[in-house]
């Protein structure tokens, strides 16, 4: 798998679409300001705080995950993807440097947003359970269940595609809504082949090689 590269292409073209993009950018800025103000004020009923907080955390998780698929941070995230046999233990296979850096990013962002700790904890529990369910390649969910859940949740097939040697997209932790919104949702169309291109499968299972992955990845 090669890391995603942002910023390719020539300069933006002027025209109606360019102006619409600017309006949306400003709209997002205003909307984010209102959202942060509401969250920090705490003037929402519990169910609304959970809903809004959950969506905000998922939005953050989506972009952090995409960030770790860019060139330099991919070196740390590649350990998670280098597992040649994806199973429930893959869900907790992360390099210490990724864990520390992600923890710092989340602590800073969630502190600024002032999302209540109980909302963060609830999302964390859901995220962990979903991670276990969507890393079990030995099982497949019934097609009707995949189809029913796909519009809102990251399903097993969706995350297995993310782990294939050619896979990109499907970055959400629990929800698929941000992948759908930003055009990064993809469907699994064939039997998945897991791992990272150019990374030896046997080495991916040895402790020292696992810890030195950031310096061995191409």
C-alpha cells in the first residue's frame, strides 16, 4: 500500500465552482465556531451532547487516520497494516510512536473542544468494540447486514478493504458518514490480500522487526 499524497495537481481554476468552494470553506469555519461554542457551553441535553460529541470525535478520528496515511506518518502507521493475517489482535497492533503521537493530538483537540469525558469514554468503548469486530477476517458478515449497516457504519468488508495491499479509504473508526461525505468510501469487490507492498510478511511477525518498521518501510 502506498501512502496517500495530498496537494497534487495544478492551481485551482477560477469560476463558479471556485467561489462555491470558498463559500463552503467560510461556512465550515462559522459552523465549527458555533459548534465549539455550543460544546463548551454544555447547554445541551445529554442525548444531544452524545450525538454531537460522537460526530465530532468521529470527524477528528477520520482526519487523524487520513493524516497517518500521508508520507511521513505512514511509516508509524504501517505496522498496523503490515499484519499479513488480519484478526482481532490486529486491532491493537500499533507502534508505540503512533500511540504516543495520536494520544497527544487527541488530548489537545478534545481539550480545546471541551467534549465531556463521558462522551469521549462512550466513543472509546464503541470504537474498541467495532475495531475488534472489523478486524476478524476469519468471518464474514451476512450480505444483508453489510448492506443495511454500510450507510452509517464501517462494516467488516469496508475495513478489510482498508487493510488490503492496494486499499485506501474507509478511514472512519465507527461511522462511515465522513467517508461518504468526503468521497473516500470504497467497497470490497474481491478476496482481500493483506499486508504492505514491499514489506516481508515473515518480518512483520517478528518483535524486533515490528518495532523497527518505521525505519524499514519504503
